[in-house]
C-alpha cells in the first residue's frame, strides 16, 4: 500500500457534497511556516537555525536578503538555498515571495485581532496566562484543521469503516487521546481497542491482519514503544495510520497513512500537553467522518448507547425507561 501524506504546502484532498459530487475545499492551504515547523526535527542543524528564524519572524525573513538571513543564522548562503530545496522551493526568492504573500493574507484574515505571543514569561499576570493559553489552544485547532490532508483523512475513514477491528496505540498524554477515539468508535458500533502498555501493544499488533487497522498516536513521532507496535502491525499486514506533529519523524516509516497535527510548544506546554487539542481535532474529524459514512447505523447506535446511560444523571429519573427504576 502506498504511503499517503501531505508532501507540499498546497492544500489537497476532496470532500463530497450532498448529491455525492466532489466539492472543492475552500479553506486556506496550510502556511509555509506550519509546514516548516512540522519538518523542523528532520532538518540538519544549520537548516534548523534557518527554519527557526522563519518560524520566529516570517515577515522579517521575507524582507531580508539571502546574505542577511545567512548571517543572522550563522550559516552560509548555500545552506539557505539547500534548506529552500529541502522544503520544496526552487530557491530563496520563491520562499521570500511566499512568506510575504502569506503574511499579508494572515493580517487580512485577523483584521483587528491582536496576535498574542504563546510563550509564558515569569512576569506574566494570571490574566495574561489565561489569554495566552486560550489563544494558543485556538490556534492549534485552527492550524490543524487548515493543514489536515482531506484525501488522506478520507482514505483512513473508508478503511476503518470496513475493518474487522481497529487497534489504537499511544503512551503518556497520547494514551488519553487513543482512549477517547476507542470510546467514540464503540459508540457507533465499531470494534476497537486502545492500548498503552508496551507488551500489550505488541501482542495486540501481532494478532492483526489484512482486514484490520492499527493507529499510532505520537506527537513527536519518536516514541519507541508506539513505533514498535505500529511496525509490528504493518509486518502482519494491517493498514497502519500515524497521527503525529512531524510527518518526517521515524514513525512515518511504519505508516501507510499519515495524519498531521499543528501544535505549538511553549515553556510550560510541551508536547505532552500542547498536542492534545490538535490530536483530538484529528480524532473528531475521523469519528464524524466515520459516523457520516455509516449514517443510519451510527444514528441507531448513538441512540441505543444514550438510552443505556440516560438514567445515570441527577434529574434523569423521569426520563428513565419504564421498568428500569433502581431498587432503593
């Protein structure tokens, strides 16, 4: 099976209208800065300095000559050109033009909205901390949605809809996201299991086959336990999916399909926390896509599961089905 992931900065993928005909996706293509951020760990050290400079201040880079940028990054012009080609630009001129264009589009989209720096400083008031967290979380969701490859998402949804079972792997904070997806899939009648123990993940993966899906959730894409489980599932013939912030990370080698997030890390919100909302955005898109594809069955399953727990909240006694009153 061919690996599917977003290879360039241009938006791709398709959706379908109510009449089943393809509909053009009209949201903006992911910005160059987002893509550079996702590729940062896979770059050489000198190229990482260039990338970080662009991430920190893309408008300044757009206004800088190649000589000035190379000097600012303590590297050579040849390294800057090599970096441009690594991220699929023909050269520095094209990169500058793209950055300038996207900066203008971003200013227009924000209008009068103030951009709030995401990093927390020692002098910030609690009010400022709340403001920065809210801004960063909102951007994580927006940017993840903007860069999510709908073609890859659609392929994963279609494969999961017909799978015998879906096994989901994740450790640390990603384990909670894996458990959330498993619960959602069970609610619409799809067999799924979420595993976070290394040994159990491997034994689970060893029993998968061609009719199954294995999904690994890892912000960094470098978690050995998760990579090993996904690689074992792939070796057994299962369709493998990776949800990660970095599409060129080691986990991509074991994935048939890659769904990327766009979470930013700050001083007190490392990958373990900053990634959760971005990952949950992808998970929700998967879930709703599956529920829509199996619309009638999903509606029935959701109503059935709701009825099963409807009497477990205070004030729900009057709505509890007849004959199911608790014995006091």
